[in-house]
C-alpha cells in the first residue's frame, strides 16, 4: 500500500488545519498554535516550534510539510518595488510584487499560472494558461514576501489579488487564501486592506459576497459594451448591465461603501472626453472610486499610453462629476513589475502563444 504524501500545511485555512490536527488526535488549540508558527513567524521547521508538545512535533514530521513556492529569481526596482518569480512546478513560474509607499506596503499576488481571459492590453493574457494555483501557492507568495521583508523596515499592510490570473475563476483556493490573510492567527489583515480584482465574473462576485466579502475592484477599462468587448472578451458573457448590478449587490456585504473601478488609459482608444462622460453616466448608480492606470507597454502590445495631459483632463472630468478618481503611479516598470506587465513562465495548455505567432507570420 502506498503511503499518503505529507500534507502541505500552507494549503489549509484555520478550519482545514483544525480538521488536519484532529486527524492526528490533537485538540483544536494545537491548530491555532501551529497556524501562528507558520504564518506569523514564518517557521518551516517543526522542531523549532517550541511550544508544541514533542509527540505532536513527531507526528507533524511524519504527516506534514510547510512548502512555499521556491524563489527562482527576484529583483528590486529603482523605486523600491520588489518582484519575485516563484516556481509552481511543471515549468511554470508566477510573479508577485511588493510596492512600498508612504504609510503602506502593498503585495500584489497571482492566482493562476497564466490567464484564460486574453484581455488585449495585458501581458499575462498573451502568455496563455496552464492551471489554477493551489491555496498554498497563493498564500505562499505572502509567506515568502513577509519572510523576505521581515529584516527591513517595510511591512505588508495591504494585499491585492491583481497579479497573474483571474481570482474568481479559481474561487475555492482564492477564498482559502483570503481567509488566512484575514485570520488573526495568521496575517490579521483588515477586510478593507485585502482586495480582489476581477474582470467581471458575475456569478462569482455574488459567491464572494457570501463567502468572504473583502474589498472589490473591477477591471473596467471601457464605458460601453462595444469597446469593452473589443478589449475584454469576457464582456460578451457578462455585459456591463449585469456586471454593475452585481456590484450593487456586493455592496450589501462589502467592507467598503464603494467599488473600485480600474481603467487603463490607452491612447486614442478609451481616453476621449466623450468616453469620460459615458463613464460618468455608466456609474451614476454605483458608489465608485476610479483608478486610472497609465498603460504599461510590453512587446507586441499594439497600444500606447495616453499622454499625461490627456489622463489629467480625463481625471478632472470625473472628479468634477463627483466621482473620486486617482491616477496610479507607475511603479516597477524598469523590472517589468508594473500593472499589466506580469508574465512569469507559463507552459501554455491553451496554445495561445503559438496561435499568436502563427497569425503574425
């Protein structure tokens, strides 16, 4: 009979860890102790977990491991942005990015190896898709970053699921990781400081509202269905009317009283005064904050960044209409860590990259 492989404890939230230790004949408080060692202290060696009974440590040695993704490479931008390329097996690498700012430090994590959605302005989508990340691979990015930054003055105060992949198409693993981020025995983050960014998977927005209502960001990028379908094919399945209705429903349970809408600024595509006015009309019934994102180019993108003055005028129009609007500062673009530039190393099961190359030939 083949023995079961050891369980990776990073895969378990508090409830799962409690079930696991119960299977070893241990009481629930042992799970809380273990959770603090793993996530608050970043410890992997069971023998160093000094307040665990020796018999329990022996059981853990036989039945479990703490296995975060291996760091393949890392780099630090001139502005202090830190990017990690993490091995998730099978020739796949995903990227996580830490962005230091005055008074806060934000970690951007990935949820999939690649992405199925093929948004036209996103480098990740051009790489194709391999698989969903496990819960341990998602929370493992926070584990690695927290450990790396522990010796510095930089603290992770916010987490955004805005890295590679669509979080709501990896729902169960994403929610497990979210629960660990919020758990006082793990990372203890406020719901207001944890954000899920989605392209607009309407049924799963409703599911997230019930399961773990953290802050919500919508990748919008266009003020009407025709343009959004060109930029984001997912809009054909979940058009704007359905998406915005889901946003209103989400606010019934949300930890904030607004939805953040992300809007990448593409020169001559979505940055005209008319489109700003359309955006105002679109969001008139949804408490909103708009985050304008200067486009970050990548090879073969086919788009250009809107000029600074155009972005300023667009922002002024929205603010004048009473919609809080900010422009995201471009960070980490010298190490391809800026928004839309994450690509990692993906063994593409969709063969999207090959199709693109053939079409260009």
